[in-house]
């Protein structure tokens, strides 16, 4: 028998899976490109022209390593948030930062609480470090704050994950409810508050910076992937109490955010006029998607994100048939994967040209299914 490297028992016990199957993987399987890319919750409206200019300038020196301290971007984010830059850490998107907080806290057997059907990349990291995931069902298509809190107390959980606005449903809780939830947690439980869609949410959904600023067991995660249109650059950030945030520097990849990503994010943050333009486009596109859904008797769920979740008003098999019909017509979408959320499909906002293709493909699919 040949000798193999001594992988850990934990690594060997994990299934060879990924949280998401990307559209590129599906395109290779199909043998053709999608004509509408409406399933990845990216911004089809793209980054600001000023961001493209910044990337172009920085590309001339892409042979240089990026600033490992992300200094300029952290300074700008601190000013934007009204926080000292020492309270902000930049990383390779929220996904990378989630992996770091799990690494910092989770050991084999550590209880971690989340919602059943919530963002699977967080679960992927918990499994990768041997944590024991405890999931509670959604209630009325929203993460159930009461059930999450009860599970935290029952399990003596070290981490609890909450996305607000929610992925995959697009629903949200009020800032007051989120703040009350955070303050009700045991001091020994870290709240991972995923605010990836904070820019597209109503102001009433996002706690003020001051509301949670002095809580050492609260970390707020945000990204440039959604409203700022930089999903491909992989730039996210986390902020909280300095003593808590400083732990990230012990384990993070100091050269993880590349030079183009840093320059792009800095330019995006400066161009708030473009952000306002994109938010208007997202709102209009959300209304358009909702109207298309309603024309077939489906129920669009009110959304605080850049996607619309559509209740197909039947069972999971029917929703999957709709997804398959759209994909077969070149329209890439996704659907939540856990019952009862899997009665739905989910459509990202995007340019009217792609929404028009979705409209046509949906009409053909519904007619075909009868």
C-alpha cells in the first residue's frame, strides 16, 4: 500500500462538498453559457466607473504585493462608520472572515447555533473545525430570534449566526429586535451578525453603530460584493470592539486581500453617488420581478436585499421543476434548499435585458408544467 500524508481524522471525516455550485460549473455541465445570471446575488449593475478607473490604474503595479495592513481601506472604513480604524478588519469577503471567527472560537465539539437553511458557507466552516452545529427552523420565513436565543442558552453555544437582512429569504428584523437579541445573549456567546445586504435594507432594519458598539461579543460583517458590485474582488470587513477585532490579526492571511481589491473597495466607498444609483436600480428591478411573479399567481416575499424570493405556492418538487425549466432555458437562478423554504425560487435583481429573459423563460416554463 502506498503511503499517504497524515491528514487529520476530522479532515478525513468531512464530505467532499462545497457550499454552492457555481454557475460556471453548471455551464460546463450544460455545455453552454447562461444568457441571464440571476442566481448568485451579485450586482448585475456593476461597480462605479470610478472603480473601474481605480482598478485600471492599480493594474499597472499588480506585480507588487498589496499592503498587508489594508491601511488606507481601514482608515476609510473607520471614517465611514465613525469608528477608530483599529476596530475594523478587512478580509477576503465575508466568507473568509467567517472562517476566521470560527477558527478563533470553535474546537471539536463546540456548540454553534444557526438557522436551518441559513447561509451554508458558515456551516461549512463550522464543520471544517469540528463544531457541533445546532439549527433552528425559520418562522414565517424569517430567522426565529426567540428560538435562536433559546438554543444558545440550552446548548451553551460559543457562537450564534444571524443574517439580517436574511439570506436566502430576503426578510429582515427591525434594528430594535436585533439589538434586543444581541443584548439578551450570554456574554460568553459571540454573535456573528451578517449584514451583507445592509446597504439595500431600510434604515429601520440596521442597528446604529452606537447601539452595539460597546459589546465585546458582537461582530458585524459587511461586504463590497453586493451593492458595491465587487463580488469578484472578494473584499469584506468586520467591525466591533477593538479587543475582539484584534484577535483576527493573529490568524488572518495578511496578504489575502489583493492590490486590485483594496483599490476597488476604496474607490467604491468614496463613490456614494453610484451606490445611490444602484440602490434605485435594485428597487426598480425588485418591483419588476415581483410583478412578473404575481402575473403567474406566485407570491413575492417582501425583500430587503438585492434579490426577490418567490413563493411558488406549491411544493418543493414544483419549485425545483421551475428552477430546472429556467436553467434549461439559460436563466441561472437558485432556490433555498431546506423545507419549507424550498417551496420558493430566488431571483437576483439585474439589468432589464436579463429580467426580460427571465420573464419569457418563466412564462414558457409555467406553461410547460401546466
